[in-house]
C-alpha cells in the first residue's frame, strides 16, 4: 500500500530530546506536531507541562521517556515506576521506557523482565508502553531475546533507539519484526533519514517512526512531492 504524507505524519513520534537544544526546539516540536498531526511528541521532561498544555485538544499525545540514562544508570526499577506513574498522573498518553540493556547483555533476563512488568503495572492498557532496546548495541541474538522479553513483559511496542548510539537500520527492523511475530508492534527510531528506508520499513510492517522534527518534515515533503 502506498504511504501518503498524511498517513506518515500520523505514524510519527516527533522527538526532541537532544540535551543541548534550547526551549525553542520544544516550541518547534509542538508546532510541527499540530501541523502534521504527529501521533506523539517526546520532548524534555522539564517541558512536559508545556507540551501537554500546547497540544491539549489536538490529535497528538504527549509521551514520557522513562529511564533515560539508557535504562541502567540511576534508573533502578522503582525510579522507572515513579517516573511512569508521575507521567500517567500528569495526563500523558504513552510511555517509552529504556530496557536495562546492561542487564540484558549480562543475561539477567529475570531482572529485565521484572523491570518491564513493574512499569507495565502503572501504565494501564490503552496507554501504549514501548520498550527501547537500542539494537545498534546488540547482536542479532540479543535483539531476538530483547524483543521476546518485551512481549513477555506485556508491553505494546518494541522501540529501536534514540539515534545517540547509532541508527536504526532495515536489518534492525527486520530482526525486531521477526522476533515480535505480531505480538508487539515495532517502532523504528533514531537516525532514520531516507525516504526509501521509511518506505521499506512501512512495507515490512513497522507501525511507528520516531524522528526529529526536521527529519520528519523532510520525509513528509518528499512524500508530498510524489502525490
Ligand atoms: O527517540 C529518539 C528519536 O526518535 C531520534 O530520532 P532522530 O535521530 O531523527 O533525532
């Protein structure tokens, strides 16, 4: 099926999480979200209130990032739970949490699973929970294991990454989709820049794209040129 600019806009989680960006980047994020009807936005936690106010009554939900020091820094499970609960209480729509990638790599699968389940417990069904696995840091086997833990943990999506550690590739999309086997949706994110890549991911069955504002706008422009 042909991907339209409008449909793509509705599949985008607009992201602006680069710590060196100023407040104006959050304003740009909110404006682009309104214009293209992004599915969600992910901004700086200190501006979540601004984004919630700005996007109230629009088609765009505000998502909360949980465990953002890549899932294993200061974010013990109870801290992730507190973050997720706080964002749900604030009226946020979806939660993107980082898997504890170090624990995954150390084969502490029970810890990884319980970490996801604990956050799921405070993110009611109907609010998507996505788990970020940063596939560029993992082997193919680890990606498969990570996705299976995401399924077992009761999340709704497996999400690729931030782009900080490397881009999400077609191969990552293929591996995540294969391991998900329809049991969780797949969000590709981080370093996605090419229209051809977006189209191929869409055809493969990717359900959501996480992108910075300028990159998403560029893809939308290219799709419009084809219409
Ligand atoms: O969650 C992070 C973003 O989706 C990263 O996307 P980007 O590489 O286009 O800034």
